[in-house]
C-alpha cells in the first residue's frame, strides 16, 4: 500500500502499490484521480520543528517586516527636525522644551536602526535645544525676579506670572 491524497477532497487514502500513478476512484467523493505517492517532505518537517514549542498553537511566524525599520528611520528624521527646531526656538522655551523632549524620545527610539547617524544627530540637537531652553527659562525667571516689570519687556506673560504670585 502507498499513501496518497485525493486532490478533490484532501482525504488521505492508501492504494495498492500496483495502482501507483494510475487513475483511482476516491472512496469519499467518488472523483477519479491519478494515485501519486504522497511526498513525505522530510526537510520541511525538520525546519518546522525548529520553532515548534509543543503548545499546539500554530507556530507559523510572519516574516520579519522591514516596514518597522523604515518607520523607525522616519523617527530619526523627525528627531533631527525637532532638534533643529528646538535649537532655533529656544527663546520660546515652553515650546522648545516640548519639541526637544519629543526629539530626544524619537532619537533614542531610532538609535538601533539603519538611520543611526541621523538619530544621534537628532538626539544631540534635541539635547542642546533642551539645555538652551532650560537656560533661557532660568535667565527669564532670574530677570523677572531681579527687575520685575520695570525691565521694559513687560510681556503679557510676565505680568500674568507676577500677578499669580501676589
Ligand atoms: Zn476525494
């Protein structure tokens, strides 16, 4: 007897050795098909076992996607842009702190990707932007503390800050 599979209903059958390669009638669906010996495919079975963890779940894994890397590469570009923006607008430090914080986060996340150089640049620029923003904020608060409203700048923001303190 040789193992064979009906191509119409996928039923596994056994036919007499003499019938190999000849038309046989499937006992399930009554279709006629040539009885070819089932391919045992030993190589495929061995490869499959390498990630078979005996949990009876389907062990098929999706192929590793390259999309993930390219999207992280986008993160490096955003980190770079945010870093440049952060350095340029440090005098608007409330915004600069946000952009530099996001730039540092995106740059750090994009470090293990192909766009590593860009991610590092974005990370460094964002950090510099953050330092500038913190420094400018400190200078601003120091100026307010020292000169109060008489420093001539007198922005609405400064006045509101002082009002809240009283
Ligand atoms: Zn059949």
